[in-house]
């Protein structure tokens, strides 16, 4: 009886699984929205006409509770999630119907559960909880346990507010979007440690939903900026953490997202995107197998346009080739695709009659039923899902109509016809794809494909603009000079002056004044009416004349000659100290704070209003020059009557 009692819950779980319709794992994105406390599940698609996000509701809707923390389980192709508030565990089927499974024993009634995903091995639903507006713990629910036992792990590391998380199907890394810091974060599902190796992304706000595809590319649906509507689909660069806006769609508040990346997807690239007849194109078919096992017996097929012929095939996946070299069709049967990302490379020749826009799409068939049986290639340059890859074949023509035909002195023009796969012959004999012009003149190029030739010429002229500030200058400390530029070019000119030792009197004037205190370089950048610029500079050497003449005698007899004692210099300098003492050391005069060359600030031979007797007096003079240097002078002066 005891064994029977144990089998009853397992039998109930098995029968309930049969009653539910599993999903088909084809890389689909799913979104759960809860407008009025009753969640509904939608498939996220892109409208092929508008390129905008569309939510396609599944047949069963209105679950009657708030579902969140959802993740796709590849083991049985069901979505698992929890009640946002209670933490109760549910399984959602391909119709969007929810079945209650258990109340995990480690759930905390003070937490909410907005973020979740199923581990790549299908063993755990990992749910991230929120308390006090911050992530508090990870709840690991064992989906292989009959009782769905759970383990709670406190988070550590950086503080975050993640509303959704996603596992990378290729390497198992668990990513989250921190809506508090607008950044991508990495979460260790075993320890709960959260690291933030990425900078904030400027164009994103809160993201309620996070998705990942079979290639490990990360996507999110949410706000373009804080406080905005959650109506934007983003893609994230896992190298930098920065987000790119792909498209927009309906508003989707109170959401959570998941995807099924555990499948096979294929993208198809062509290089170049624009070509001419009789050249080659390279097609790369990048196949991601994230199903967790090698897929055997797969058929690859692509039909190229009738005017294309296959020249080379690089196929690392084995199988039997039909068509192939010399044909425009390629079929590879019985391929074996191991887990990981693989590239089939095909080189084709464009035949002489090919002109116009060509689209074609490859397919992988023979996939298991649970993976959708077939996968179509996707053009990664568009947001549309599973769309054809496009190439344009133009006639062989050289177009220089948008090339600038004048250039400024000292600059250059680069001629780039941008025609892939052709041979070039320029007028100087060079055969490079581009040609750099540094002198005016007429230049020609001949471009040859395998079946056509085009010749084009272009004449370019040089617009001379020049500025000359003349030879270097020498100035005595304290002197000033006007800087007069000589200009060549069409007026009006705009001016921008600068200096290494102080700015000129006016940085945008034609002729500014400078009064340097030290040796320095002065620069002028001018822009002529033709848009050309020219730069010149002039070096100014400052001669520091620190000579001060101090007389050794004076005769204050009011005869108009040598009546006062004061120091002289080439130009007025500040007298930091100017003091005269008697032979007994008594201060008889203080002219500190005055200037050299100023007789009115000199000593008239009196003390306290009375004339001093003839004799010898001592002076102390400290001159502070314009550049701030102080020089002291001391000695004797004779007062003569």
C-alpha cells in the first residue's frame, strides 16, 4: 500500500502532462501579460509588413492569477512559472492553459517573484525574488522532483532589481537586466552572487521581459527610458552590455518573458550586398544547434537565382551533396549537426545577364517533431523573422556624382567606387580599390569585371587657404604687441586664437594684443568662406630685464635736479619694499607699495616734516617684477645739501 501511495502523485503528474498540449520549440518568444490580476500568455512575433512587434494570444487566456518568473523547459516542451505573490508553481501548455503543480516549501510570503528561467538541463526553474524593491534571493525549484522541492539562496554582490532573467543555451550563463542600474548583469545560480561587468545602457529603462535565441543573442522588451512605456524590443551586445533598439510594439506593463532557444536556427548572410555581373558572392549559412544533442539525418537545401552558379562549397557537417558545383541549387542530405554553431560557406558566380534584386531562402528539414521538423533561414539584417536574404546586382557603372570635387590645401580626397570583385586601373597605374588625391588635376579609372568594362574621369581643384603670422618675436617683460596675420583665401574669415602662456586680448578678433610674461607660442586657426581652414603659430621670447638703477646721492635743494631719491627701471615695476634708514638704524622713510620711475614716491630728504642734515643713509629696496619675481637691493645713498 505504501508503494501505491507513492505512485499516485507520479501517476497524476503523468496523466496531467498528457492532458496538456506541449509547445513546439522553434526559437519562439513568449510573453505573459497581467492587465487585471489575471495573466494571459502571448507569442511575440514581428509583423512582416510593418516590422513592428505583435502579440499573438494563445487559445487559453485569463488564468485567474498573476503568473510570473516563467521559463521554457526543453525536456518536455512546457513553460513553467510561479504565482507572482504566492510562489505557487504552474505548468503552462502550448494553448496557454496553466496547471497547478505545487507550493514550493522554500517560498517566502514576504517576497514577490517577477523573474525566472529554466536551467538548460531542464532540472531547475530558477526564480529571482524581490523584497523592498531589491532582489533578495534565488529560488531553485527542482522540476525532476515529484514534490517539486525548492532551495532558497540569498543573493550577494551588487544590488539589483531584475524583473527577468535568461540562461544562455550555449554556455549556461545566467543573465539578468538590472532595471535599477539600467545594466546587464551576470548571476551565479549556485551561489546567488550577482556581478555587473557592464556599463549602464543609456537608451533603456525598465525591462519586464528577457529572451534568448539559439545563437545566445539576448533580447528584452521594455522602456526606452525611465518612466516610459514598455513598448520597445531591444537586442543586447554581450561584449559591451549595450542595447540596440530593434523595433516597437504594444504597451506591455506587468509582463514576464521566456523563449525556447533549445532548437536549431539558421541565419543566412551574403557579401557583398551589392554586386555587378561576372563577380563572386559569398553566402554564409550559420547554423546554431542548441538542442543539447547531435541532430542526425538533416537535409539542407537552397535554390539560388537562375543567373547564379555555385563555384565552391565549404561544408563542415558532412552529408551527400546534390546539385552543387556548376549548378544554382544545393542540397545536402544526411547531415550531422553537433551542438554548437557551424557555418556552411558557398561561393557563387553572378552570370552576365543577372541584374536586379534577388531573394532566396535556405531550409533545414528532417528535424524532430518537437523542434518543428523544419527551420528556414533568417536575414540578420532585418528584424523580420525567417525572411529571405537579399542581394542587388547593378550594371557595371562608376558613380562619382557624390564625390567632392574641391579640396582644401593640405587635405585630400579619397575616390572609392565601392564595386566588389572587380579589377581597378587608375591613371597613375595603381590597381588598388581606392585612390587618394592630394593635388588638383584630372584623374581616370578603368574598372573591369569578367564581362564588362567601365571608364570614368573626375577633375578636382584645390582651394588655397593660408595664414602667416610672420617670424618669431622678442619682447621685453611688460611690453605688448599686436599680432597681424597675413591671409590667403576668400573672405570673410573666422578667427580662433590661443596661447601656451595666456590668451590674447581677444580670441576671435582679427588682430589681438598679447602681453606675455613668459616665453610662449601663440596659435591662430582661421576658417575661410570656402570652409577651408589654415593654422599658423608664432613664438614670442620674453626678455626679462631685471636691471634697476639706484642713485648713490641726491641733493634735495629744490633746484629741479636730483631733488628726490627713488629707483629707476626700464618700465615701472612694483616696489614691494622701499625703506631708508639713518646711520643709527632709525626708519626715516617708507615708500613701499609705490612704483619705480615715480619721483613723487621718492624721498625728499626730510623726516617728520623736517630737513635731514647731510650724511649717509642706508636703503632696502625689493622690486616685484610683472612676472612675480622679487629682487632685493640694498646700499648707501648720500644726502647732499
